[in-house]
């Protein structure tokens, strides 16, 4: 044994220690954040259950539900999206998904999604904006399908009531080929 | 009328009759390989719209058949279509889907090429002294010609000029571009998706009016009454399909929107565009407002250009064969270059409503095409029928075989071309 080894080990570890979890302006134990995460997980379950009629009640009337094509776009209105739904489009979409006349919805994959990696982007007096990662596994006709996405949810909180005011789904493959789907993200 | 069989004594042509084709055309990998050779590498294939490469140095990646190419506009304003393959050891020279560049430098050993594809620089060139001449090692260039903004390329130097190949489809391309309402048409974004089926399934679909009310019932139910009414062409006698020759065909769904410059003033503008009508009326004369709003849904027809492009009402639909049972589709949303922002945004919303992986229409189309491929595996010798409307097909003044828009005249035209090209022995 020489005395050099411990010195080397020290040299490797001399990087500054990372800040203890910096989760943005908020903090995961904030009750508003906990409330928002609960809502997001409830949404995930309703979507996997394809319970779209209940799902849409999670949204505020002015809410936007967006799946953009370009990875970094911020101006959704002037860009082409895969989905850019206001209340009217959302209602029509739900009708389409549940009425039984859409062959892709009838034959849609069974899905199971996991949402995690929550970070707090912003907390204001009555909103919480969270980012998270979603992995969705779908199964249809002997084939598995996987979709990964970065999610942004802005949740409006008024007393006991919390609703989604904005949901942006940035698929990791959004600007590449995304297969047609009879389910919602 | 012969029933196609697996017997190839008649060559590929024996698999396609005038009114039916063997299901094997969707499932046989050997046929697919020959299609690349005899069709995609032997004729004009659409690669880009001019608006996608607007400036000197603008480029985009594309494919001709299975082969990757880069399409660019050089400083002289010429379009170049270059194989995306370095002449040194074969690496791709471009991996950015679209952008602007002065040229292309291979990332492997840094050979660099001009926009025209000429080999400009080789690092440490002394090893090559007396071994190579730079002028012999340009990127392989395809023959390029364009018509009304549409850029096509071909590997063949000896085939007819593009305009001859397009033939009577040119009239319909010109009419299609009138949806710019005085502004040039521009691509304003695209959706890409793949389906598990052969490319010809989608080729057929563009002029298949027959599936519309069935597959798109849920979309029809979601739009306003005026839009639904506009597209209720099933029993409209003026809604027809023409075979235009060379595999091209056109399906007219909204007869009154065939020539958007023809306006007798009788058509009421759709109430759904009220906000736009009001906004434009503040600064524009009424005729111009009318002209723009009447073009909002695009041209009144789908034009199918053999083998890979369709000008589909208000968007471009591009097909790219991946393998015998996989095809990639691009749906490119169109807008008015320099036109009112609100109009372009409205066109994006209309596009999103139907098109794309989560659109109300595309997802159902894609499901139907998947099912064709799955079904066609069952007895691949059993024919696929494209005989609807044979009894009522007639030849109109222009010399175009014509039938109702729900008839399979367009598909028969495509397969006639398929047959001609596949049996061509040169
Ligand atoms: S492979 Fe391109 S420079 Fe070597
Ligand atoms: Fe369709």
C-alpha cells in the first residue's frame, strides 16, 4: 500500500457538492403541490381507463390541451400541433372517443402510464405549474408501443377545487413519425 | 378479364388486371424490391415544395424510394437533389432534417461538399496525391425539375421531362395553387406518422371517396353543418373522379371549388369564419375577403400524383415506402405566404382537426389501412377489387376516364401505371 491512493481518491471527489434538491420556486411538500400531483395522477388513471367523460371535468373551461409538433415551440397558436384543444375541441374529442363510430377509438390500445420526476416550475397565488416525465406503454394486437413525453401541467387551485388549466405534452419523438392513436395522452 | 394468380409466368403484370389486383401486391417483399427499382428509381418522385427551402443555402432531408437525399437551393437559385452519402466511405453528410448551410461536411473524415455537391475540401490531402481527382467525387446528383412550386427528382436521365410526365395533372396542380388566393402557397408545418401497411394502400386512399362517410363518420359529426354539407358528396352527380393518365387521378369532392377563381357570388361564406370575415373586412375589399375565405378548406378535390404525392384539398400528403408492410406519411399543412396571420392560424386549426396522429380523421384512416394489410395476408392470391363504377365509367371531352367520386377510377389508373412500369423490361 502506498500513500498515494487516498490522495487520488480525494482529487476525484473535489467537485463542489450539489445543492440539496432544488425543485424550482416551490417544494414537493407544499400542500398545493401535493394537491396538484394527486390531480395529475388521477388524470393518468382516468385516461388509462378511457373514462374520458369524467376526464374532461378535470379541466377548467378556458384550459388548453396541447401536443405540439416542434420540440421547443412556445407559440402554439401560430404553429402546427398534433392537438391544440380548447373546451369546444375537447368536448368534441371526447364525444368522438366515446360514441363508438371511430374505428381507431374502438380498437384503441390498452395503455398504462407512469408519471414521475415532478419538479415545480412555478407557484403563484392560485396556480401550480409542474413538469414531469411520462412513460406510456400501450398494447394492441400483439404489439407493444412505448411513448415518452415531458409534461407540463398548470393547475388552478381555488380552495378545495383543483383543475387543470394547461397541459402541454412534449413527446420525445414529436417531430418524427408518431403513430396514429385512438387514445389520449 | 383475368383473375391474377401467383403464377408469375405473366411477370408482375399478370398480378394486376384492369379491375383487380392480387393481394400479394401488398405482402410480397420481392415485389416491393422491384417496385423500388422499376417505379421509385425510374420515374419522377416528389421531394419538396419550394417554400420549404426558401433561401440560398436552405435544405431539407428527403427520400427517393428508400434512398436518403438532401434537397437544397443554391446561390444561383437552382434546386439540387443530392444523395446523402459521402463519396469517401459512405457516411451520411447531413443529419439535420432542415435548415440552412453553405455546404455539407462529412462528420467522419471531414470531406466537404458545396451546395451543388462538388467535393471542395479534403483534410490532409497529401495522402491522395495522384490517387484521386476531386472533380470525380461529387455527391451523386439526381435530375431535378420543378413545376409550380413542386420539386421532383429522378435517378433517370433518359425519361421524359417532368411536365410531360405530369401531363393533364398540371391543370389540376395550377388550380390547386389558387387556394393561395393571390398569395403564394407555403408549407406551414407537418405531421408524420407510419402505418403497418403497403404504400399502395395509401396511394389508393387519396381518390377513394367511398370510404369517407363511413370511416370519417365521427369527424363528420364533429364539424359544423356547413362543412359537413360541403363534404356530403356521396350522391352528388357532379362529384366525379377523373383518370388523368400516367397513374395520376383526381377525385372532386366539392365541385363548386374546383376553380377557386370562379365565383358567381351565390355561395354563402361559412359562418364559422365570421371572426375572420370581420377582421379582413376592416382592411380588404369584399371580393378579396370572399376569395380568401372561400379557399379556407383548400381546393375542392384530391389530386393523386403517381407514385408519392397527393395534393389533398388543403394539404400535401406524401408517402414514403419503408418496407413491404410499413409506410410513412407526411401531412403538410399549407398557408398563404405573406397572407393574413389569422387565416393561416385558422388553416392550422382545420388541419389539426382532421390530420395527424391524433386528428379526428387520420387515426381512423390509419386504422383502416392497418386492417387492409392484416387482411391481405389471408390468401394473397385472392384479388383486391378496384372495379366499383366500371359500368358507369365514361370518357369526357378532355379524354379522361370519368366516374363518380365514390368509384374506383383513380385506383384503376394507378394500377394501370403500376402494371406498365413493372412490366417494362428496360
Ligand atoms: S466517410 Fe465521409 S469523409 Fe470519410
Ligand atoms: Fe380518409
